[in-house]
């Protein structure tokens, strides 16, 4: 049975907040990644993040050894370039930024989007995620086509972006990036390693990531396999009221998790985007963290 703990109990690891995002990504955990990482055991072996997205927890933890995986190839191209050639990531951004500033903003944005849609790639995705509307890149479920319009804000200047690249390059220097389905990444974890899962668990997120139907049941099986090998697994689950009821219906195998933590995450980015124009004064939500240990 899951044991509920109030936030603040049994913090294992002290992790400083790191709120500098490299990528803007729907569902990113940047603002409270340090609260999540605080529940990881001390002296962990290798850190695995199989649903990497913008890697908020990875960047905050800055592990000595890590593996970051994601099923979305253009996204992993960005991480791979960051690891092997940070100068290339800077160049990708700076070229697109300068064309954007030199020309008509929307036209230039649409050009990058068209190039991405003609051949999905990391270089264009990087600029789209920094400059699109609401900082939330969306993809059509059917074919992964990007439909997000140009943002109203100015994307950050290359000088400041370059500084972020340097910081993230340092923080992820011990991490290998892989384009892989989560189960392949998790299969590699061994005794005393930590796996942090932040899956696209809700219907709305499936649409936003252009992901295929995601089976939580399958994920629970893979988590159980990890646990039986002595791997520590932490799983984030949306804690909004709506999905709170959803959580009760999840096929969580008996005894799989030992603790459930409510992480304070302020306002949900996804809800804010969907409820544009509405007041969200009472929308303070919690993110749930389930721990196998
Ligand atoms: C909720 S997001 C992760 C957000 C991340 N924690 C952050 O801070 O940005 C989920 C990620 O899982 C990826 N994903 C979806 N299905 C996957 C699968 N079957 N295997 C691996 N990654 C997958 C998506 O591309 C997306 O980047």
C-alpha cells in the first residue's frame, strides 16, 4: 500500500535549485526539480531519466554519471549536440535568432517551422521551443506536424542563450544521451542506480507530444523489474484535482511504491496554457512523486 507522506519528510539528498532553462518544454519540472531530486537516495550510482524532455531534474541534479533518454528524436539531437559540440547548439540558435530579428518576425518564425515540418530536426526545434507562443511547442498527433504559432515575446539574446549552453554543458558532462523508448533506457539501470520517470501520462499530454497511446500499465511493469534489480525508482504523476481521481484508477501493482510525496509546484503550466484568459488564483496544484523506496 502507498504510504502518504507530507512534503518535508525524510529528505535524503540536498539539492540546490537551478532554474535556468535551456529548452522550454511542456510539463517541464524546472521550478521544483530540486524538490524532486531531494528525495533521491544519497550515493546513487548512475542517474537515469528515460522521459528526458527539457531535462529539468537532470540539470538540477548534475549527476557524476547519467543517462538521459527520450523517444522524440529531434529533441535528443539537441541533447546530443550539447554534449558533443556545445558550439554547434550556440550556432543553431544564433543563426535563427539573427534572421528572426533582421526580417519580419512572424515570417521568419514560419520559415523555421516550415523547415522543421519538412524534416524534423534538433536545430529548428530548438529555436521553435524558445520562440513559439506560450513556450509550448505542440505537434499534431497524427503525423507530428508542428502547428504552434509565433510567440508574442522576444526570444532570449544569443549571449544569454550561450551562457545557458555553457552551464548545461557542464552540468550534463557525465551524461550520455540516447534516443530510445523508456523501457530500453530503464533496462540498463543496475543496483543502487536511480531512475526518475516523468511520463506523458495524461490524454492531453499525449496530444501535445504527438505521442502514441501511452501504457502506464507497461511502465509499472518496467518499474517493477527495475525494483527487483535493486534500482531506486521515482515516478512523477500529475496531482491536479482532475487527474487526482485518475490516479486512484491507475493499475498500480500492490506494494510497488513505498511512499507518495506531494511536491508543491505552484501553477501548472499546462493548465495555464489551456485556460488562457481565465483567472487561476486557486490553481495551486501539487505534483505527486511515487517512490519505490
Ligand atoms: C512530461 S515530459 C518530460 C518533462 C521533463 N521532466 C522536463 O522537465 O522537461 C515527457 C517526455 O517523454 C517523452 N516520451 C513520450 N513517450 C515516450 C516513450 N515511450 N519513451 C521515451 N520517451 C517518451 C516525450 O517526448 C516527452 O519529452
